């Protein structure tokens, strides 16, 4: 049977987070940001000096922590009671998240966590492998993308807004390409479009126009 998940996958800076968040809001369903989970685990390992590789330290970490998602408006994600919602947005955490996301036991842990979280509700879940691995039977799947340049400009704007802005566009374009490369080529659950997903290219579209088109295709299928 089809699962009540609206899966939104795509590379960073494609606009998928904005779209997913607003889509969830306008459909009045739960918004689940799986990137935030990888970021929180990466941040926390870094803090605790746990190496970002497979092994018993990682196993122990995963079995001991209490990962909390969506406790409230200001508490999107936390570990062991610490609110990490803001901290996980720092630029260096993106890199750590991309590294930790290659570890099979980390993906396994979050796969179970994500399935459990979505088991009782309708939700919009965004990530890299939601339509391919986590919920291959999602009733709606979108693959949201945009050119590297457009995505890098959006990323730069976000960093500027957060006051974290000593990076040039060129620097960011390099980081974005590097991250795409490793997300698309990793062994476990690489970033790729599900065969039955709708492709959405946001390079030349306003995000709000994209939102409206997704919303009507969800409603057509509901
Ligand atoms: O979406 P966001 O940029 O916050 O994700 C951070 C990193 O987490 C990504 O670069 C990717 O390596 C990883 N990720 C993943 N699978 C997901 C979500 C995020 O591998 N479903």
C-alpha cells in the first residue's frame, strides 16, 4: 500500500527546504527535515570527539543518545536535551554531515528513526534518499533541483543572513560541487531521483510558484 509521505529529495540549495516547509504548512501536516538529523549527529560527534567513521565508538554513541525531533517551534532538533536547531546551520557542520552520512550504521539508525517518526502521521519529508530508500512507496515524490550557480547564490544569501559571510561565491560553488559529488557517489543511499518522482527544476522559477504547482499535484493524488 502507498505510504502517507510526501517525499522531497534533491541537492542542497535547490530550494527544497523552503518548499518542503511551506508545503507542509499549507497542507497542515508535519514537516520532517532529515538533513537536520545528519547535521545534529555530526555536530554532536564533533563535540564529543567521536571520530566520523564506522566503529564501536559510533555504535555506542548511536545506542546511547536521545535524538529529539520537532519538540516545538524553536526546537526542531536536539540531542540529550540540548537544542541544536541553530548550531547545526553553521557552514562547517554541512561538511561534517556529508561525511557522517556515508557511514552505513548512521544511515541505518536514521532510516529506522525516520520510518518510526512518519508511521502515524501524514508528513512532508525532505532529504536525499526519501523517495528511493526510506519511503519507496510514498504516495507523492518530487526531486527538486537547480543549477550549481543558482544553488550557490542561494546558499551565499542564507549565510549572509545568518551573519556567517566571509565566503566568496566561488568558494561556495566549489563546496557545493564537492558535496554533490560525494552525495551522488557514496555507496549507501546515494542522492538520485526515484524513477517515479516528478522532476522540479527551480533555477528559473520563484519558489512560491514552485510551491503552488507541488501543492496542486499533491491534491490531485490525495
Ligand atoms: O539537507 P542538508 O544540506 O541539511 O543535509 C546535510 C547533509 O546530510 C547532506 O549533504 C547529505 O550528505 C546528508 N543527508 C543525507 N541524506 C538525507 C539528508 C541529508 O545523506 N536524507
